[in-house]
């Protein structure tokens, strides 16, 4: 082999070595082989249901990978959930009160653990080897499971409806019941017709009652006017009586002055006895004689 052939082989060897080195670097950088050279700290998350979550599943924070599931779900001692171990990159600090949930990439995607940061300022962080409670987001398998239960319940409900319909057809819709229903409908029709006639009569009665109410209103207005006139008449009579008894006129003088009343009686008596032309004051004399006769006489000493 001459020197020229050796030079070509050496160049080809260098080229192949560089290609293999670049391929190895790509595998380490973008494959899972590179994760073996990274350092982690452990966390244990407790889920009520971690179905679909497998060893090696990603742990994501805001869509970025920050670790992986280091083992499959393990049943807790209490038997009410599972513990899922996680490995988080040691340079990632997760704030306290962050939420861990089992999510999925789309409806048919693989399961992973997603971390949601709490709002506000973050001063404290989760310590390594901590035990944290997580939750589960609803995925297609959950929807399928719930849909299966719903279909089962729906089938049971449909079966009950079919049973009720069969009983209704056999019992409620029998020939005897249908005949009774027909009779009831005929009676209802007759009752409706009678009610219609009664409504027409009732309308006439209501019209008459309206007319009566109008007439009574007019009578009440007339009575109100009569009462008003009566009040006025009584008031006038009261005023006349007050004027006759307490006023300065002739009637008041005649009612209060006894002397004038006596003179008036004497004048009327003379007018009746003598007439207007031959009037004499005989009535006064007669009255004086009557008074003298009524006075008792004193007895004389000679008898």
C-alpha cells in the first residue's frame, strides 16, 4: 500500500469518526440517554387515581419538562389512593402550594404530571423528598368510563319505562277503562254546555245588577240632596227660634214681656166683643173685677 492510499484511508477514518461523534452527541442531547447524566431530587405525589401514568412519563411545568416519573403508581397503606414517585431536576425549584395533576396531551395522548404554580410572590419552595397530594384532570378514558356508567343507567331507565308502558297498556288502557273514559268525556261535554248556558244567564243577571247599582246610585244622590235641604231647613228654623227668643223684634217681646202679652189678649177680646169702632177697655175692667171677687172679705165686728 503506497502513501497515497494511506492518506485517503486516514481522511475517511477521520470523517467517519466525526460523524459518529456528532450522532452520539445528538442521541445524548435529544434522547433519554442524556438524562442519565443529570442529577435529580425526589418527590412523592399521592393521587386518588393515576390511571394511564407510567414509569418514565414526563413532569411538565408550563409545558417545559422538569423531570420524570421514576416508578409506577404504588397503592397506599390506607388503600384509598396511589403514590407516584417523581424525579425533578435539581436546578428546578417548585414553590410551595403548587398543584400536581395527572394530565394528558389531547384526548388520546399519553398521560403526564403537570405542575401549576400558585399566584402571588413565591418565597418558599418544596423541599426534596416531600409528600404532596395531587389531583387528576378529566381525560378521554374518564369520559369513556363515565359515559359507560351513564349508558348503563340509561338502559335501566329505558327498561323501567318499557315496563310502565306495558302495565299502562294492560291495565289503564283496557276496554273497560276506555269505555269509562269515553263516558267521562261525554259527561264533561254536557257539563261544559250547561256551564256555557249558565254563563249567559249569569251575564244577564250581572247586567241587571249593574243597572240596579246605577239606579241606587242615583237614589243615593237624591237622598243626599234631600238631607242637605233638610239640614238647611233645620238650620233656618233654629235661627228663627233663636231670633224670636233672644232678638229685639215684636215676637221676642211678646214671648218675654208678660204685660204686653196680657194687653194683646185684652185687645183681641175687646175687638171680638165691641168691634173695631166701639172698642172699649172692658176686658181690663172685667179682669179687675174677677180679681176683686177672688179676694176674701173681712168680717165686721157688729154682726
